[in-house]
């Protein structure tokens, strides 16, 4: 048997097999999934003798999926690889051989494939997930099943992956014992063992003895006792197949990453498909896909739960009018041509309708169905997606008390928290922080859409409103579920980040800033949206007003230093900023000298990297560098040494000196970060018109320089 690591290396080392353009809408995205399905079908038909995968999955499809997982998150693909090694080794110890062993191997390699679609804010969270985030993370199992169905993977693989997610307890009537595939029970134990044996951001790797203790304590609730005991005996006899080092794969050797540019493009396209499936799984109650022959290619768990038809009964079955009974919203049977799927096949146009569909058990379910034709670049129908929203659920009824409460705390335009709700929640967070000496600090991110007035003046208020809605939705997508987003007023938004330090909040704000800068309005694809960010952390003695005021000042610094930037501010920073005038641009009795000092959020060794951005933006020339100092020329020298009217024709000499290191004290007197004092002296080159012109130019250069260090 080939090892899982060998198979992974072999597949990741080969070239791409799927070539698709980056999808731009739901139809194009789902068409990409249909393309993957057709590729899998071709691969299955083309199988010949000696297939190392025993016909379990198309080798090309497996290569595409593993490449996408590696592209998305290296840690997850490494975990899948180690889990496959442990699961197949344990199964071999239990007497498995041949094709069943290969099925388990593929299931283990792909059991976390759905994580490709999970947002960064959850997948890469630097800490344990809260209950809401854990619930959203669990959707990756559904996403994985959707993709495995589309890829026409052996049904036993899908069964193992699906059942490995179940928690079992005989006393609660859950599936136990022989009802659960033994491969799923092996995979669940191997998955848990490797997770516990690997360093996580919120805990260190555990030793073997402690892992076995945890597994044994959860026998009968999460794990099969026979499998856990077998694992203990196997490791006692053979030793662990790999060490606690996440890069150690035992005899299989290190993992090789794909290096082809086309591999990365293909992986990015697949990641987009997975991300859209995440939205479908989280926002809708069910969906299915049929191909151009109207055969069911995907029948997701939501459709199974909503309509009662099990996926094993529907997959590869051809859709017919007699398969499911349809009626209109009033209960009148629909004619063949009025059935949504049939109507879309004939028209080639998407539609949304309210219908009733008869459940497997005979009762009727009221649904809103979106029928989406999947058309290729030539306009040929390649399939249809039908996406369902359950209209019968109680929480869908309008005018309920909960809806009214939510509406009272929401901004009508963007549907995020309004200013009143934001200040209420901020006051509660501050009260909790002050109630305990051990309370974790929280941070506030203040952002403002750049040049928003220009959107209104140039394109109209409707476009301006769309900009605000787009930014709000992006913030909701990119932030953690425990964080609160509020519209503070106009084009200003605030993000309240519980249990978040200033450094972490700053990185989060930078991620949000870049995400906004990469966003485009469909109506104005060539117009960029940017925002400026200010970040602060709660400090002892703060009030709601002082926190917001400090974050607003940080935002003002970002605006002053050029916009589309992130700046942070602490109380100690404010002290430095409000030193006597001699420290803030003092002329030192010399009208042709500008001096100032600021605290940089860096260490001395990183100054050169901070300077790089300043040099590139201003096209400065580095004139002299010594230990702890640097001298730069900003602007070009005029021919007659007389300053021009444009900044680039107003050259100055910037002398930078690294001063002492400052340790910033954060919440509860705990050292939070180190800063270094930067002393700046600016003198003119050539002849300015007057001292005021020089100092105006010097202040602009200083603000730009400071923005790179503060950010």
C-alpha cells in the first residue's frame, strides 16, 4: 500500500488538471463545481488497470482538492496527512487490507477539505473558538460532503467522512455501534489524537499519555472504546508513526508544496467555489445541483433535512416530474411547465418563486426556491442549481417581538448596530473590564470611508448608500462572531473587539483595510473604495467617551498621514504628542530647522524596514547611514536652487536618529509592547520662498514619515 504521505506528495508535485476562470457570480461559481464534477466523471471513465487509488476517486480530482487545501491552509493539509497515516496504520493493525484500506486513506486525506471555504476570521483565529464560531466551523463538514458528492467520490468515502463528525452516546439514542462505519470510528479517533498531539495557537501539544487519558475519558460519548484501546496497543507496540513536530511525517518524509503558477490559480478558483458553498450552507436551508442530463450531482444535508429524501436515494438519479410533487403557495398542483426547474431549463433564465413541495413523509413544505441555470461561455446549459429557503419556520414570521427588538438596535441602511446600541455594548464591556482585576482588555477600531463626499457628489446618494452597505457587509463577513460592528454616524463605523489586545486589533484593522481596498462596486468596477482606521485599547480610568475619543484621534492621524492607513494610539502616545512645542516641530531659534520626536511601534532593528515604504512613496534618496542614524533627501534639487510650487520641487534633508526604547504599560500594569523614540530634524535644500513655506513642507514630510512608523 502506498503511504498517504507518498500519495499527497505525488499529487501535489504534478501539474494542474482543471482550468477555469475566476468565477464572478453564483452561476459562474456553481458552474465551476459542475466543471469539477464532469472532470471527475471523465477521470472515472478513463480508469485503467493499475490505478493506485483503486477507483475510489479520480487522481486528477484528488490532486486538485489537495492542492487547494495546501494553498488555503498548510497546517490543515499537514493535519490531514498525519491523520491519514495514523488511521491507515491503525486499520492495518486491525486487519484491514486492499480497497477498504484505500477508501479509509482517501477519507482521512479529505475529511477536512471543507475548511477551504471557512472564512479566515474563523479558520485562522488566534485562539479557541466561541460557541457561535464553533457552529460555523462545523459547516465545513457539510461543505466537504457537497464537494465529495460533486466529485463522484466512492460513496463509502462520503459515508466515512460524514459519520466521523457524529458524537455518539447510546443513552441519548444517537447512532452507536454497528450503525456507524468502523472507518468513521477509526478516523474520529485518529483525527482527535493528531489534533491533541499538535501545537495549537491556544495550547501546546500534549504527550501521548495525556492524550490517551482524554480519549479514554470520552469513550461512549465521542469515541469507540475498542478503537481507542486498539490505538493504545498499536502505539505501545509500534511507537508513534510521527513525533509531535507538525512537519514530521515519519518515514514518509516532508511535504512538498506545489510551485506552479497555474497550480496557485487553480487552487484560488477552487477556494472561491468552497467559499460560496460556505455561504449557501450558512444562509440557506438546502440546495441541490443537477447536470445537463438532469441527474442529481449534489444533494446537500439541508435538502435532505428539508425535503426528507436521503442523498443516497437522489444522487445520480434523473430528475422527473414524478419524483417530487409540487404545488403553488395556495396548494394548487403545478403543471409540468410551471415547475421551477423545468421552467428554467426551457428559458435559460434564473427565477425565484414560492412553492410547496411534498416531503418524503407526505406532508407539504413551503419554500422559496431560487432556480439558477448554469450556462457555459457559449450559453449552453450545463446544469441547474435550486436553492431553498424554508418559509414555514417560526422565526421567519414578520413583526415578532424579537424582530422589533433587533430593529430598534439596528442601523436602517446597513443593518449593523446603530450608535445607541454600540455605546450600550461598549458601556457593558467597560463595566465588565472594571469589575475584575483579571478581566481581559478589549479594543476599539474606528474607521471612516475615505473621500465619501465625492461618491455622493459625483455618483449620487444612491451610490453613496451602496458604498456604506458594501463596507458594512464586508465588515460583517471579515470579523469574528463575538465582535460588534456599529455605524457611528455618516460614513463612520466602529468595531468593538472583546478580549483583544492593541497589537492584535491593529493587525485585524489592517486586514479589514486591505479587504475594503480590494472591494469594487459592480456598478463602478474601476472605482476603488478605501478607508482609514484608528485603533485603541481600553486602559484603566477609561470611559466610553475617552475610548471613542482616543480611537477617533488615531483615525484622524491616519487621515492626516495620507488616508487608506491604520494608526493606533495609547494614552502614553498622547503624552508624547502633547509635549511642549519645542518637542513638536520646534524651530530651535533657527527658522530653517524643523525638529520633532515621536514613538514608533517597532524596535530599532526594524527601522530600516519601516523606512523602505517611506522611501518608495516619496522617492527619497538615501544620503548617509550610520549606526542609529539615517539621512535622506526628499524632493529634487531645482536648477537655480530656488524652490518650486510643487512639493517634489521643494527638497529637504531629513535626519533621523534612533533614541531610547520605551516599554508601554497596558491593562492592569502589564507590559504590553515596546516602542522606540525617533528624533527627526528637517532642513531645506536650496532657497525656500520663506520660513513658513519651509515649515509647511517640513510638517508634511514629517507626517508622512511618522505614519509609516506609527502604522
